[in-house]
C-alpha cells in the first residue's frame, strides 16, 4: 500500500502554523517518499520483507518491540 502525498499547506492560517506545517511536510516527504532525494527515503520492515532480507515473523516481532 502506497502512502499518499501530503497536500500543500493552505493559505488562511497564521504564518507560524504555515512554517511549522511546511517543515513537517518537507520532513515526511523526504522520509516516506524520498523527495527530493530517493536515497533519503526511510526503509521499512515491509521493504525488508519484500526484498527477502527479513521474514514476516521477524519483521513483525521487531516492529512490536519498537526497534
């Protein structure tokens, strides 16, 4: 399942809220979607399972343990 892109920050909110939301959006876009650098995308347990580097069981256990 693909994570949808976050929308741009709308006008009409205070400037400090816009700045905060833009910073959060930029950080999430980099980690989740690899924007603008695909090499900066976070690797998930699901990615490791799909690549055959971990089993589903191990990945689920690690995710539950918060590692």
